[in-house]
C-alpha cells in the first residue's frame, strides 16, 4: 500500500512544481460512491450477474489550459460478480479437500478488491461539464469466494455461509480503460465512469476456460473540489 501511495505522489510532483511556477492551479477531488461490477468476455456470460459495491478515492487535476486538464488518482474499489455453482464448479471438484461439493451450494459471489491509479485527460467542454478518458492500473489486494450452502444435521437442513481466499486464481496487476463524464456545481462534482478491462484476469483456467475474462464496471461517485 505504501508503494502505491509513493507512486501516486511521484506522479503528482511535477504538476505541483509547474503550478507553482506559472500560477496555474491544481484541483484535488476526494470522491465516494458505488460501482456496478461484472465480467466481460466470459466463457458463458449467463453464469454471471453484476453486483453493487462501494468505492472511494481521490483525483488531482492539473489544468493544462482553459479547455484541457490532466489528472492522476488513487482509488480503492471492489469488483467481481454474482454467479451460480457452475462458475467455479470445476475448481472445487479439483480441490475436494478445500471446498464443499458444488451440489450443496445455493449462492456464490466472487469479490475482488483493487487499489487503482487512473491517469486521465480531461476536456472541460462547457461550464461545469467535463469529458474524460485515460488508462488505469489496477493492483489486486485480495480476492474471496463467498458461498451460501446446504448442510444436513440429523435430518435438519442448515443454510451456512463460507468464505474462501482465491487470490491465487487472478493476476496481481491488470489494466483498465476509464471513460467518463462529470458535472460540477460550485465545489460539488458528480462523476460517472465506465471501466473496461483490457487485460485478462485469470491466472487459472479453472475459473476462466478461455483465459480472457476481464473486469467491467460502471462507477458513480460524488466528490468535493478543493483548489490548491
């Protein structure tokens, strides 16, 4: 985590120095909101449904000109999807000592937690209205497989919840293209982004038979602008 914060600080240092030299301003925008996340390029898309998660972070923008700005950010967000037992069935059958039989599963969720650094070009096309696009680096912090399952206890059917780590099934680092639009009123800013993964997620074909599944999310946040 410290390395990621140092990297974000290094990215912002030259913009801060330039702003001090020419009188330009930097805008810092902390944000909090939600993502609706899922998967693209799934082997069988019907096996996965989007799920809602929280996100928070901040962007720092250096205004290059009246029209354009360049921003760097740091975010913590949750990705993944809801699915059915077939999504992870092959993996569980290969590891019978670690997981309960998929025949007893009722629900499953795949949760991936990332620290992300988006670098974006921003076009201030109208008063308060901004278009933005760029490239985002996502570093996987942890990933878990959460299930609800049946169990039989002397004729009584129990419904249990379990959580298993599955970080080893994913690549540690992936890339995403964020494209978005925001609107500012006074110092409040509503920001909407579509995040499209451009690199595959899985290091194991147990989860991804075609080894090309990617993250996909819609992010909506509310931020507060501070001029530095």
